[in-house]
C-alpha cells in the first residue's frame, strides 16, 4: 500500500457516510465467517467417519480451541487493531509500525503459553470433562498437535488484525478464506487417507489446521514486512516500550477475560440444562446452534467497528465515533432481532430442520420462543463491545458481560434449587441475561463509558 492509499483509507474512515462504509468493511468478514463455518462442518464430517469416539474426543477439545480463536482473533486481536487504528487516525504511522512489532511479540508469548498449558494440563482437563477410553486418547492426540501449533494460530490472527487496523479488511478475509478452501480437502485427505496421503485419523485434522494457519501467518508476515500496509517496519534495532504493550493489553486482556467468562457460561448452562434430561439438552442445543451462527455475522460488523471507531478516536473525532457505534449497534440488532422474531413466532422453521422427536422439539420451541425475542439485545451488546474496543474503553462492556454471566449462573441455580425448576424457567433466565447484557452495554456507552 502506498502512502497515498493509506491516506485515502484514513480519509474515508473519517469522512465517508457511516452506514455504507460500515457495511462495505463488514462484507469481506461475513464471507470469511461463512468459510470458517464450512471448515468446522467439514472437519466434523471427516472426523465422524472415524466413529463416535473421534467426535467425542474432538468435543472435549473444542471449547479450548474456540477460546484460543476468540482470544487471538477477537479479544487480543481487537486490542491490536484498536491500537493501530487509533495511531493511524492520529496520523502517526511510525507509532502504528512499532505497535505491529509489539503485537507480534504478544502473539508469540501467548502462543507459547497456550502450548505449555495445554501440553501439561490438557489430559487432566479432558478427564475432568468426562473423557475416558478411546475418546480420551483421541482428545489427547488431537490436542497435542493443535496446541503444539498454537503459535501459528496466534500469529496469523494477530497479524490479520494488524492489517485490519490500517483499514484493510479485504486482504485478511481473502487470505483466510483461501486457506479455508485448502484446509477442507487437506483435512479429508489426512484424516481418511485419500490418494497418496497417509491416513492419520484424527491427528490428520489437527495437522491440516496447523498447516493452514502456518501458511497464513507467513503470508501476512510477508505482506506487512513488504510495506503493503503503509507501515514501514524494520526489525533492526527494534526498541520495545511498556507503554506500547500497555496500549494493546489494556484492551486485549479485558477482552480476553470476557472470552473466558463467555466460554465458562456456555459450559455451565449446558450442565444446568442437562439436568432436565437428554431431550431438553438436545432441544437447547438446537436453539444455541442458531445463536452461534449469528455470532460470526456480528463479529464481521464488530471488526469494522473496531477500525472505524479507533481511527476516529485517534483523530479526535469522538462525535463521529459515537455515531458509528450506534449505527453498528442498530445494524447488529436489526440482523439478530429479525432472526429472533422469526424463530420466536415460527420455531419449527429452524428446529424442524434437525429433529422430528416430539420431546426435543418441545424443548427447542420453548427455548426459541423465549430467547428469540432477546436476540436484538444480544446483537446490540456485542456490537457495542467491539466499538468500545476501538475506543480503547473496555471496562464497562466487560462488566456487562460479567453481569450476564452471574445472572445465568446464579439465576439458573436458584431456578433449579428453589423454584421447582423447569426448562422454561431456566430459558427465561438465559433470555433475561441477554437483555441485561444488551441494555447494560448500551447504557454504559451512552452515559460515559468512553470518557
């Protein structure tokens, strides 16, 4: 990217109409989200050919893999793109270049930390989650390679956010989408032994995962070091600053804590619903699956919000940053809320695609009718969470996430213990937690969280 192009991008983020700019920046990430969903589906299908034990083993590891992705791409990655966007907004490309180097160091540290923790503690964790026998061995085999390559995941996601921080959403989306297209057949070949490839079983899926992210990390590193982002980075004589690390970590660490409590809440809620039996758990799972499909779309909007808000904050255009935040919250609420209203009124449109069991459908319909009306609050809250990353002001949005976590856990336990708990009662607590999260984040941003 030439300096002129970099300046043009900055000018666009600071002056172009808000909603069209937001949509155009989010669009590449929507495509990427669809490709990554396809990878997840394909991996599960290939591993499913190995039998139930293989699927069970991956299920034990999956929450930690999702946590690593959330932390590297959305949490710490959001801190990186926010810091760089604010520097670019202030017209300080030299600071942005130094921030990119600091971001790479953070990626290396956290990547190695994930490897060490999961190599040492992974087997015990999988046993704690109920793993045993062949399923436990599959989990260990899969985990050893996945987290052995954690550095590739952290580097690729952090470097992608370095590029996004300069206002370029297209390159990360295109590169990661191409990698996904390559990962799918590579996974099938290594899991099932197609043609000349060895049949490595479940280890083949993790090898394909690490190879894909490793190649992406190399491509992004070459793109950035080649000056294509407009950042002139020199590795010679690099000097590191606690102030620049803090600029990233003040957003990234709080966001990472939010990711941890999100995963913890999901695990706890699943356990609470499981007390009502297999049918209730299956029905709840169908409802949550719909929420999970919406998150990548909101993440696409959120990634654009981080850069747009960060650039405006860096340039001192606080009023415009707020307009961008509200536009993003409205767009996210419209998307998630529309889906929620449809499934609340006609839950069979979704749940009927996956099951014909009457008990499962009853639980799914109950959940969707209650939670569907709350989706708009969830979408708005997540969008403002990302906008707050861009502003570098994360405390209150994270506290709103903590409130949601506490409502779900404490409210769920109270429903089960003292109010003759039913699935409907627990689902009502989950829906109320969504409303509290959305309204809490909206109130925080409106009444001074960015001051």
